[in-house]
């Protein structure tokens, strides 16, 4: 059976740190940056555990600011 791996690209400049993506991620890939802020003053989302991403795009679906681009790759 083929394995699907994913990759998430986050537009950190647009992120307002609402944390909806962190809650929606089933594999705990995302977290909010605890010490850094973007130019708008928000703690932004980042990929804390990128190897666990399955490319489900739950983060992109719930993001109100469309900060996410999700890629999926099938490994045979």
C-alpha cells in the first residue's frame, strides 16, 4: 500500500495566531511560535513536527486567512 506524506507551507506574515489550525491538525504537526511574532504582532503558526504531516489539509480548510498551502506526495 502506498504511503502519503504531506508538506505544509505557511504564510507567516498573514497569520494572526488564532490557533484554529493547531487544534484541527490530527497529527500535531503545527504549533504557535512561542517567542517570535510576525510584523503584525501575532505569534504565528509553524510546523513543529513536519515529518508527521499526512497532507490532509485540515489546517488550510479551517484557516480564516488562507495562510496555508498543503502538498501531498504518494510514496510507493
